[in-house]
C-alpha cells in the first residue's frame, strides 16, 4: 500500500512524495498541465456562478437587489426592508434573551475578542530597506470594513 503526500508548488511544478510502506520516500515531478482542473479551483463552479450572479445583481440594483436575495434565502421575512439594527436594538435583544443564551453569546464574544487581539498584535507596521528603496506595510484604521461569515449554505 502506498501513502502519498502532495506538496503543491505552483506554478510550474507539483512535487509528490509517494512512500511505499517498506521503502524511503521517492519524489517525482508533475508539471502543472498534468494536473486535473479541480486542483486549481477550490470553489465549486456552480456555487461561484451563483454567488457572482448575486453580487452583480446587488451591484446593479443596490438595496433592492440585496433585499431580493435576503427574502429569497429567508434571511428576512418577505417584504421586510429593515436589514440593520441599532446598538440599542441589539442591547434590548440581548437583555430579553434567556440567561443561557446570554452566557453563550458572552463566551463566544470573549473567544472572538481573544483571537482578534492576538491577530491584531501580529499585524504591525513594518518597513525595510531593499535595493533601490524601501518596502513595507502600514497598518491604519479605516472608517468601515466588511466581513463575510459563512452560514453553511448557499443558493
């Protein structure tokens, strides 16, 4: 029986380590054009097509496009146009929740905050001299940002 380990180094080559149970690993070189297309596309093509159609619809139709998809996917009751909530509405919903749900939300928020703080601490402004000048990154605050949190389903 063979145990295979794939090391992806693209482009232009893919190295595959195949280890027979009694031998040392051997390496063979596979060129990129020898790989199936599925190695290059991490997203199901149908899901990508559906998502892009939704994005184009929202770009073209703005709020109406957004609402159409929210109603179709059941994220908002049909005809409901309110898709944002205020801080006070969030606070009221939290305070109206069962204590067990409040505890769960507080624990999840603490976990997310702990990771976010560690992640933020790892991202710093840096600059280094390179031949012909300098290169680096600058970390600056922004007035707004977006976040996609997958819900485990798509159209």
